C-alpha cells in the first residue's frame, strides 16, 4: 500500500509540469523543489522550456547578473592574454 501511494505521488509530481507545459508552453515545477525529479524530467525531455519563477529580490538578481558579466569579461581577457603569450 505504501508503494502504491509513493507511486501515485511520483506520477503526480511528474505529470503536473506536463499539464502546465500544455497550457503555457513552459514547465513550472511544484514547490517544495525536488531536484532529483526535476533533473530526471529535464534529462528525459531535452529542449523543454522552464517557466521563470517569482523573484522578489530584483536588486540581488541584478547584482548576480552584473557579477556574471564581469567574470566573463575577466575570463575572456585572461584567455586572450594567454593565447598571445602574455600575463595579464
């Protein structure tokens, strides 16, 4: 009986994103997150779009994006210097 309940829960967890995808064209995973199930779903459905989640911290998001941009510039500059045989 416990296995049947677990199987029902697992199937419901995997079907819920499919229902959302049919309505919006993207997949939204349920809360609380289940990284293993989400990863398995993403690997078995390559190319699927994931709906963006709510992010109330816009300033934090902007800081992270700025840091990513800065890191990319630094990494690119380092690679160019290395290809030219220079140290930067």
